[in-house]
C-alpha cells in the first residue's frame, strides 16, 4: 500500500518540544517498509503540504503531526486530510480538539461518570485561589502536551506556592490555566489499540524510586517535562502495574469507557494516578501518543508485552485500515 507519514520534525533543541525527532520518523518509515508498504514523508509545516498530498494521493496516511500554531493545532493535518478525502490513522478532528483541551476532556469524563481529579480554571483576571479544592494542587497549562509546563514547582502546598506557580504559567502560556487536586500514589499509563471494540493494553506502572535525589527534586514522583526529556530511562517500569487484580480490571474499564466517550480512534494512551485507597483517576489522554522508539511509553508497553516496535506501528495502521473499511462500507450502504 502507498502510505504517507505526516509529521512535525524536531531539527534542533530549540524546536517545539512536541515535534518528533528524525530517529522517530525514520523508525516508523522502516517499520512500514518492512511490511511491504511504499512510504513517502510529508512534513506538516511545508507550504507544499496540500499540493503534495493532492498530487501524490497516498492510499493511507500514518499521522503523527502535532501542528504548530493554535490551541487545537493537533487537528490541523487531520482536517486537511478530511478535506482531501485521504484516510489516516488516529483520532478525528473533533476528538483531537477535545483531547487537546484538558478542561474539555475532564468535562466529558465527568459527564460520563469517569473518575478524574477535581479542578478549577483560573484566568489572568481571576483571584488566585483554590476555591473548594484541597491542597496539594498541581498547576497545569490547558492546551499543552508532553508534560510541557509541568515542573517540580507545579505542585503547590499552600496559597503562596499557588500564586507563584500560577503567575509563572500565565506569563509563559498567556492563556487560562487549570488547577487540579494532586493525587498522590502510583503513576500508571495505559495504551489502547483498536476500535470494535477498543482493546485496552495492560496498565504500566512508572516507578520513580530509582531516580537519584537530584533527579527526584526535578521530578518529585511525577512526569514533569524534565523527567520525560532527561530521566525517563532511569525509572523502572512494570507491566502489568503492581496492583490488585480488581484494581487493574477497574483501570481497564474506565480507560475503555474514556476512549469511547472522547471518541478516540485506533490508538491512544491514558495517564492515571492510583491513590492510597486504590482509586484510579484519569489525568489526561494522549490521542497522538509518542512513538519515539527509545523514550516513549507506548513502545515501552509493547516491548514489555514481548512485541516489537514494528508490531506497534503496523498494528496502528492495521486497525485504522479496518476501521476505515467498515466506515466506508456503512456509509456506502446508507447511501444506497
């Protein structure tokens, strides 16, 4: 099959943090070519993107483009592909836009009775206070992924720390921010693959205890941006997470429900915390989960499952193709 890969390339350390390294693009390309696909690359920031896709007409696009501008930037390339009627992997424009917005994501989850920490939104003009929340809280940008904006100072124990963290976030992101009750306990990440129905992969525990004191100061048992970029390889990972069977089953259930409620497609990854009473809470969803073969969690999950990186990439393509074929058949029959 003629497959295109749409992406944003991270050429240097000054590029946007969500962009993909050349090694990731090349690894995906090799994985697809190894299964017999003819692959062509399309950089999302190219002014010729629309023209190139129109002329080449790939049969399917493997999309990992994060987008560059705007709060809902992840939806740009899928919207373009929809306009060109070129099928692609991953979630739709609507789903990506919802999932990019942490507040809207939580509102959808709460509507469907899916547990997520209590939160409030702060605007620049608002008094900086937690309202009916309880300390500790964590300050997060609403429209960023990859733990961007999350530092050791994001966790606040009192009003003074909250004021400092909130003002810093306002200065950096120039948008409203979210203040969320901090859930102590185990960090768990869960992959989802497929559609009919979605298959929830075994929950993976991220164990920070192997980090040094200096590293823990920068990443105090949470996935800060510093942890993801510098320390993730130093943590321990357990699959499945070291939790009672009934808790693992509950995590699987709420993740599956969240995937469906958020209208995710094909693949996603969910970050959760499990408190001391074994109550799981969804923190956020990643509908474009990182696929860096060396550092990303979804490839780690596949490795711990005894599968290869090539298996992961081609599984994503396969479930997307199957979903598209079914959608096309349903649409065709409806038109008849």
